[in-house]
C-alpha cells in the first residue's frame, strides 16, 4: 500500500468513472490479495446496486464473477461492515482510484515531487515529434511541450484524457494532442516519432511493450522511460531494461528516493 489516498474520503461510486479495461481487472480474483477478494467485492458493492449495474453493462465478461460476489453477501450485513469492506476495497485499489480523480493523482509524490530536469537530463526534445504513452495527468507530455515541435499524449483512461484536455484549454496550449491507446497497441503508423516517452507504464510485458514503442519510433529515434519521484530507495536499475540495451540514469528524489530513468536509441 502506498497511502496515495485515504479511502475514507471515497465511495464505490468511483467505479462509475472507470473504463472497461479497469473494471475487467477489478472484477476478478487478485493475485496476492490477503483474504477472500470475491467476498470483499460483494460486500463493498452491497450498498451500490447502480454501480453493480454499471459493472454488468461495462464488463459483461465479468458478470458471473460479480453475481457470485453479490450472492455471497449475508442478508444481515450491517452498514458499518459494508462501509469497512468498501474502504478496504478502495484502499487496496488506490493506484486505480486516482485514475478516476486526476486532481488527487497530481498530489501523489511521484508526480508532485518530480522536476523536469530529470527529463532534460535524458533527452533534448527540441523540434521533435514526441509521444507520451500512458500519459496520465500529462506529467511528461506537458513538460515535453516546452521544446518539442508536437506532442501526442496517449492514455487509456477517459477521465485522465479529459483532465489533460481541460489543462490544454486552460493553458491555451496548441502543441499537445490527447488520444486513447494502450502501450501494446498504439494508434500510429510505423516510424512516426522522434521520441517515445513513458513513465510507470512499461513492466507487465516488456517484450510486447518495447516492441510496440519501437515500432512507432523512427530509426535513430529515442525510447525514454522517465519515472516520477518517490521515497523508495532502489538499489539497482531495472535488469530487464538493461538487458534490452537501455542506458540507466540515477538521481535522488526530493522525497528521499533513489530513482532510475532510462533511454535507448532505436537502431538506424
Ligand atoms: C502510474 S500512471 C503514470 C502516469 C504518467 N505516465 C506519469 O508517469 O505521470 C500509469 C498510467 O498508465 C496508464 N496505463 C495503464 N495501463 C496501460 C497500458 N496498458 N497502456 C498504456 N497506458 C496504460 C494508466 O491509465 C495511467 O495513466
């Protein structure tokens, strides 16, 4: 648990802001969960029939799991027990909860404590056409827009896309375009970008992710992994990335952490 949120401040209505891919993930057993996840889900949703309906509609493939969860709720479950289940569920999924509440996501230290110098150290984006994959609230995309010719921010959560678009309008920016897309299925032609940036996105399937990011990068262009700052004292750079040829850069975060960032130039 990171304690990015205090779950007491949230309700299961948060799920109404999730896209299908997030619900597909939440409405199934969780590897490593300490306890009976399906029971927790049922209890957490027990006071939210409209949220259960939304889940049925948005994630039909998880309907059986959801119905089984709801069928396990004891008829005498108290409001207090239901609320306890709700806060436990939301705290457990805090990394998703912030996707629904971008202003809260901006307060998390990996974004709030980050300094754009850590991007400048990795690459000079002057005049480049840049993609930020899994852009979130736009930490990298907005920083890149200072020097780049154009920046595309792809992000699979509609709440975060809306947030970036609102920021673009508010700040009257013309260089950033926001769109949907998964790191393993980017909606771009081959060899489109001078640089593809990402932060905290790569890691579930290195081969597919890096292959797809490389596909949309021009020969001679750059893949950059620029993580945000936090308090974790990492002892070594990521071996998977080093093995794939990435060069690692280390710095100390204002939050006290040791951060590694990476870059790789695509073969010309
Ligand atoms: C921890 S946040 C990082 C946000 C931003 N890159 C940053 O570093 O400030 C991870 C982001 O990746 C997005 N994401 C999750 N799975 C993804 C995938 N398969 N492809 C692309 N983006 C993904 C999430 O919606 C979220 O915005």
